[in-house]
C-alpha cells in the first residue's frame, strides 16, 4: 500500500464554525486503487472530501497530492491538478441540458481541447448510454440514478487522475447501486482513475473497494484491506448488519465496539 | 384602429426600456439571489456618460453609446468587487440595503459633478424627430431605434448564454453555485461579469430612453416600474423580464390614453397585483423549489 501514494492526508482537522467535523484524519490513497471511507451519518465523510477539493480549508494538518501540499488552495486550481469531485446528492445543473452539464465538467480545461472534449463526451456516453439518449434534455428531468450517472460523467470530463465520490448510492435502488459501482470499477480499471469513495452503504463499498477506512465522529478508527475488513466482527455487526450469533444469540446491549 | 396600433407601437418601445432594466434586475437576481435596487441609478449614470461622450468629448452618438456601455460594464464589475463581494455570506437584507445605499450615493454624487448637476439635459441623437411611415402608421424613429437596439442586445445575450462556454458557466453558476465550485468554475469572477453585463444593459436602457425623455439625476426612478415588469415575467426568467416589460409598457400606454388621468402611473402596479393573485410565480416563473 505504501508505494506510489498519490494522495495523502496527514492529521487533517476541519470544522464548520465552532463544530469540529473531522479531528486528525490521516489516510493514504495509492495510485490506481479504489479506497473507501466508511462511516455513519455525520461521521465527517463528506467533510474529508470537501477539504481535499478545497471547498473547506483545513484548520490543521496537510494534504499531499503527488507529494505536493494542496491544502488551502483554490478549488478551481485543485480541479486543474486532476482531482474531480462528485458531490453528495449529485448537485447537477438542473436547467442545463445533459450535454451542457458535461461541458461544464470540462470547464477547467483549455479552450484548445474542444475537439478532445467532444470525443470524451462520446466515450462517457459509452459508459452510460441512457445519457446519450437524453443529451438535449434539462438535467433536472433525469431520474435520481441518471443524475448520479451524469454527475460521475461530468467529473470524468475534467480528465481526473483521482475522483472523489461522495455517496454515489444515495437514494438509489440496490440494483442501480450495483450498476453504478460496476461502472465505477470499469472507470478505475480502464482509465486508471484512482478513486476515493465515501459511503454509508458498507456492503457495496467493501465489495468494490481495495482498501477501507472506518470513520467515527471525525476520527479514523480502523483501516485495512477490504477483504480483511469484511471479515472483522465489528464491521460485520455495526456496518454490515451480519451477526454470527449462536442459537441463543448475542445479547446486543452488552456488545461494545472493540475499538473504543 | 390605426390609433390603437400607434399606441401599441409606442407601448412596445416603452416596454423595451422597462424590459431592459428588468433584465438587469433578473441577471443579478439569478446569479446572486439579491435584488439590485441601484439598477435604475446605473441606468441614469449610463445616460450621463452618453451625454458626456457626445457633448463634452464630441464623439459621434453611436461611438459615445458603445463607449458608455463599455465604461458601465467595468463600473458594474468594480461595484461588485468593491461593494458586494465583501458582503458575501451576509444576509440578503444587508446586501439589499447596500445596493439601496449605492443608489442614493449615485444620485447624490451625480448632482455634484459640475457638467451634470441637478439640471435636465437633452441627449442629442442623429435620429431626433425623424418619422417613418408604414401604411397609415406614423412611427417615430426614436421608438424604432429602441426596439431595434433591444432586439439586437437580446440576440447578443442569447448567443452568449446559449452558445459560449462562459455563458453556459454563468447559467450553471446561477443554478447551482456549489456545483460550479466543484467543477472549478471561477464563481466570483463569473458574478463580477454578471454585474458588469447587468450594468451595461441598464446603461443601454438609459441611453435609449434619454432621447425620449431627458437625462437627469432622478431618471433612475423608472426602475420602480421595471421592477413590476420583472415580477410579472416571473423574477428569475430572462425572457420573462422582456415580456413583462412589454406588457407593462403596453398596458401603461393604453391606460394613459383610454382611462381617466392618473391611471397611467398606477397601471403597472395593478398589473402586478393581478398577476400576483392569479399566478404568483409570474408568467415564466420557474417552479424549481430549493431542495434541502
């Protein structure tokens, strides 16, 4: 894991006003991998991503991208370095057409790459054929799943080296969630885009990711390759909802998380 | 019948002016969700700039026209940078008060400039008092110029917003500012540009209106009638602003002719009240509510 680390957070602390959202988070993402951060509502998962993409400035700690510090830089600059953010709740432009949304994804690229952008829009339509059918429609008319596809495609148009995905499964059916994760996996494999994925849906995230972190109330409490995490008792019980209980069952109220 | 058409024509011309000022309101409202109450005063400053261009500098009218628009474009951007941006994140009320303050300031300062002062001025135009006859209809050139220039300006803005990347980015920013940040769109610079365009559009309205009325420090109060135009069209809709302007202009002109004296000035507000009762979102109002 330690080799060719592309993104590294060292002891990062961020807050919304007086409320500390993440307290000393350190994590590493190596090139070409899919890394996931699991956690419940309000654990600070989105804050991690927002801090990386410069929407929030961290109060402490450093963020290294290709061994260069990127904290407290302008979000536009960070996008240009190759870090694209797919925000929680899609955040598409509702009145722009699907195509115009995609063009906005490529906003930071120089004007001279217009032909290339056109070509890439076609490639992206290859991943999500439904978007091609709806290319002229206002994005606000798309269904939730289609909007998620659009949000991912839009980020791809920025030609990212690393993509930050914030809860892509939010509000989607299990079937659609799997479809989207299959494509995320394909994007990772075919384009070599590194993926940092934040999820509440631990089951699906652990299935597709290589390495995982567990975040609780702003702190990383556990990290391991996903194959290991999947087998851990605590993760099973508290994030996957599986219990290997005996005939009499475990008395749940006595069970404590072992990491505290 | 001929008289009716005659009235419609002058109503349309008047409506174009309202429409342009309303457009200025709408552009800023869409981009920054604040109402710029200095819009009418920006128009007034534009009128005075045209006056200075033609009289003091001796430029040909159209050159002065374009120069005034350019100056106002930069003035609008400077205004955003100096007054509005420091208030970013403050409640809407604060921002609105700041724009009202800018309006007062503009009206006050203009009267202190020696050549401008408190007098009413006539903006000399090359097409003064010219008349075009179509059938039996007698149209004044001033009205035709208003309509033609408005149409050109609208076409230009349409092309900008629909077919250029920066124009699409302006729309994107107004629809979802946070997402625009995520895409690396320079939101602050875009807002500044919007203020510039809005100020230039207002100045255009002022320069078109000047030959019909006069240029004076209080001409900006016409903004109070453009406001209903924006509401009728559905605040936040660009075509709505123009259609609203045309409706207010035509209704006002007809009311001034057919109804007893006094109705001309209140006609616009009656239209707004009716509109708010019947269709509170306005004609082209977007029904997109903010989602949490």
